[in-house]
């Protein structure tokens, strides 16, 4: 029963994915990498929700099996209890498999998120590079050097005037 439900779930997933690929090939335009990443992220989130639903169903089934085992044990039906115990073990294994599948899908989702952020960073760096190239083209180095020399010359003149002013002030202070 559990293997059949897992198999049916997987077949539905494959059918949906294959159908969407065929439809986009026949009718759709080519998607950008960002759109493809977003679509895949949504699909992964959908699959994780479905896995959670299936896991919760199995956990409910596990509790029901435990209750049934207790009832049968109280009635003394050991053969039925053994069969149900085996079913309980299979159910628990299936729950573990669903948890592992979800963890793997979350890892893939994290990789997609990392790829998206790296793409955004690359685009930002591309824009910064263009801006820097534009600024470098606008800069006139000989003119900038001339401005810097004039600034240095004016700063020296200002320092000399400041020193003379300080000397005059210090000479006048003893006279007061």
C-alpha cells in the first residue's frame, strides 16, 4: 500500500513535469534563467508541501496501527499483532524516507537560492564595472594633475599666511 502510494506520487510528479516541458516547447517562448530558477523553486516548494502531507498521513496511520496493535494484544490475537507490527515497521521506514526526500529537496532549493544570489551579484558587478569604465573615460588625467598641483600650491600659500598670522598674533600678545 505504501509503496504503491509512493510510486503513484512519483508518477504524477514525472507526468506534470514532462507535460509542462512539452507545452512550453510547443507553445511558449524561451524562458530567462531567472524565470526558470523561480519556476523550479516553486516546483520544489510544492513537492515539499506534498511530502509533508504524505508524511503527516503516514504518522496518523502509524498512530492508528499502534492503537490497533494494543487492542489486538488485549484480545490475545498474537498472529494479527505480529502482522501489524511488521506494517508499523514499514510505515516508520516510509516516514524516514519522506523526511530524507524532503531534506534532499531542501538542499536543492538552497542551491537554487545560492545560484540566484550569485547571479544577482554578478549583475550588480557588471553594472558597477560599466559605471567605473564610464568614469575612467570621463577623467582627464593631465587636467586632474594640474588641478592637484594648483590645490597643493594654494594650500602652501594658505599655510604660509596662517604662519605669518600666528607670528603676528604671538608678537602682539606680550604688548597687551
